[in-house]
């Protein structure tokens, strides 16, 4: 059994299929039962749609884009460096829950930053009516802001 406490605040979560959402409104971190979703999709790729359906993910309005932040585990090769919080920042026209599922199931994941291996939770996202180009610019800004805050901000 997966530990269903929130990976960020350790509080209670509610489960929708294989998706866990923190009950605490100020946290709202989300994570997938990664082992299960990977196994299900490997068994039959059609299961991806069922997993998404069971998670009751809201539909995204046309023209909307999201900026999202994934919490990342430390890469073992950085173990000798001073500790730094690591996050992956991205933009997407998909709902971020689906984008996050794609990251961990190697469907258009970041090969460079190995989001399939190191992403452990979706910790933030914002939705806005904007073009892909604007979303990409915002993503770059977000990465710079996070770096300024001392976060090891990946992406772009
Ligand atoms: Zn939480």
C-alpha cells in the first residue's frame, strides 16, 4: 500500500483513482501512485485514458495554458553538493495533473532532468488564457525568479 499522506505537508489526502490530492487548501500538492500507473499503462496503453477518467480531471478551456511546478528528489550525483531544494518548472496546454502523469510515465518527459525518475509531486500550478509563446516566456521568468530564491529551478 502506498503511503497516502501528502508528500509535502504530511496531511491527509483524498484519492481519485490513482491520484492523491492534499486536503489542505494552502498546500494542494498532488501525486500519482507512480508504481501502479506505470504498471497499468505497461499492461495496456489504453489504461492511460481510464486512469485519467478515474482521476476526474477537469477539462481545460481552449486557449488556456498552465505553468506548473514539480517537486524533484535529489539526484544522487549531487549528494556531495550543499542541499538545495529542486523543482522542475514547465508550461502546458494539458491539465497539469495529466502533464505530470506524462512526465512520470515517460510520455514526453524531460530527458535532460529525468522527470520520470525524480518528480515526486505536483506542488503548484496556475492557469491563464495565454498563447504558447507567452507561456514559454513566463516559464523562463519563473525559473529565474525561483533561482533568485535559492531554488535549484530546472526546466525550459
Ligand atoms: Zn499537503
